[in-house]
């Protein structure tokens, strides 16, 4: 309700106060009368009141009137709408404790109105493409306020991760500062589906250099660091599994060494692994949804196997304690975790597992005195021998020659190293074949 005359301000204020009273008495009818007249922030401040935002008919009137108002006033009114809605958001915070149902109705209305504004935003001109338009800055600020005050509200989350919001706004940048505020349900139902959809759409050819893609990858990395270092947050294995799968997907899009995702993935496996010493009495291992059972999913098919096999070997090597990682990621993987993962790893009958075996055996420090290293390399050697000689139901000589002629057969120097490892493994007093 903007007045562009120089008449007395008191008259204008009186009209606004009267409008506020009438809106509280009959929101639906009065919204139809006053909303078409709005053209400044003061008028919006009157409209975004609790009686209007909790009245379904009034909100419908607003949504129906928005396209005409935006067409009449242009992008300037969009900025006003976003800024005024942003100013109103914090005023509804007390409803979290006093009236959650009313808060849901208010947030649903704010999200619905904002969604209608976004849908009716005109496309930026060529001159605007080089800078961020003012209305987009105002819209982003509104989204940040909603996320800050109500991070786990289902209406806010549905809106934030909706298709048209994701298309128009940098959702990854908006969500990133509030990672410690999201609960497990929000991560499982909204965050991981968003990350999976966005990363899956990236090129399989490798890192694009696109800033928006990098923002999404940064969000994934920050989320992984937060979950791995959140000592007070209860462990949810569904969250861990989704994180694991999303990291695998990112590595299959080329985000490997630069993001240190193999190290992070290995530490996710370690963090979400249930040690036998901590099993509740009477619990069967096969009933536990823990990370050692996820190992087989590393070998799922992908588009660039040569690149992906490097990442897979890196992950397995770190989990088994063969490759060291920097302490900035997390603590060293424990030997008990390595043993559990090894047992699961050896159950995977896949031709590419043999390639990983070979690469890991050649990477082992021959002079290491670490019992776990001897244990692991001995089991690797035993499995290579058992698979190649006896297990023709899964892996045949022809399949080895056909699939990996260049990668599998060792050179003469590699053969000497294999022999040395075999000899040291079998004479080392670790009694590895007695454990299983």
C-alpha cells in the first residue's frame, strides 16, 4: 500500500494500522482488498502477519495476485517481497515452543508465497548475467533465514530442495553453514537425495571446474568431516551408508585425489564399523547394518574403470592399514577394523578384486614389523592362490587373460617381490590361518 504523494505521513500510518486490524478480523476478504495495492515494504509488513499466514484462503489470494503485481512493478517488487518476508521470519520463532502446529501453517504459507514469487521471476537480462541480481541476493537471504531458524522443518526442507529453488539458488552454499543443525531424518530424506541427484548429473569425464559443481562437492566433504568428528552425535548407520554411497558416486565423477575422498571414504568405513568386542551379547553379526558389509558396493559398475580402480585400491589400502593417511582426516584405522573389513573383502568374488590384491601386495612395505600387515598380506596371497587355482566357478584363467592381460600378470621384478612377500608371510609367527 504505497502512497507516492507528499500528504501527511500520519494519514498513511493510520490507514496501515486500520488495514492491520481489518486483516486480523477477516483475513481472506481483506487480503483481496489490500494486497493488490501493495507496492512497498511497509505494506508488505502489514500483510505478513499471523492471521493472514495461517489462513488458507488469504494465502491463496496472495498467490493468485502475485503474477499481476510482479508484471506491473517488475523485479523491484520481488526484492521487496523477499526482504519483507525475511524480516518477518524471525518473529515466528517463539511458536516453536508455544504452538508448533501454527508454526507449520505459517512456514507452509511463507514457503508457498515465496515459491510463487520465484516461479514468476523474470529471466535476467544479458547485462545482469555478469553480476548477481538484487532480487536473487534478497531471495538467498530469505532462504538462509528459513534454514537458520527452522533447519528441520519439513516445509522448509521441501521448499529448499525443490526443483525450482535448486535451479535458481546456490542451495549447497545456503545449507553448508548449518550442517550441525540438521537431524538424521533431514540428512536421509533431503540432503543425500539432493547430493546424489546433483552429483549424478555431473560429467563422468572428470572434474568440470564448474563453480556450482564444486560447491556441491564442498558440501559433501564438509558433511563427511562433520559426521566423522561429531563425538556427541549418536551414530546412525543409515546416514553412514548414504554418506559412503555418495562419496563413491563423487569419486566416480573424478573427485578423488584433490578432495582426498578415498581417505574420507576409508574413514567412513572405519567410523561406522561395529567391532566384535562391542557387540551386544547374543547379537548375530549378520543382523547388524554396519560398514564392513558395504565393501562389495565399491565394485559396482561405473563408466571409467581405470580411474575408479585407482580410487578403489586407495580406499581398500587405507582401510587395511597398508597405506597411511594424514591425521587431519581422522585417526588411523584400527587393526580390529582392518581385520573385519579384510574378512568381508575376501568374500567378494570379482575379477577386479584380484587386481586390487596385486596392487596392494606390491605396495606393502616389505620391512614392516606390523603384525597386521603380515596377517593381511598372507591372507591376500592365500586368496590369490585359492581363487586362481580352485575357484573356476567365479574366476577362470580365460577371464583373467581377457579382462586384465596388462594389469594382472606381474613383471619379473614383481614376481621376485611376490616371492619375498610369500616367504616372509609364511614364516612370520602370526598364525594367520588359524584365526578363521
